[in-house]
C-alpha cells in the first residue's frame, strides 16, 4: 500500500493555487511512481 511505498500530499489555495473561489483543496497521490516534483 501507499504507507510502505510513499505518497505525495498536494494542497492548493488562493490565486497561485489556480482558484477563483478560495478554499483549501487537497490531493493525496499514491499507488504508483509519481515522477519528479513540479515547481512553478
């Protein structure tokens, strides 16, 4: 499971998170290799 292999937790909020209606939006990604992190 993802507990052994690891996971990535992504939080998006406000304009720089790509939002028009501001709220916390979270993604928990795991289950397969995810590749490098993307920073912009």
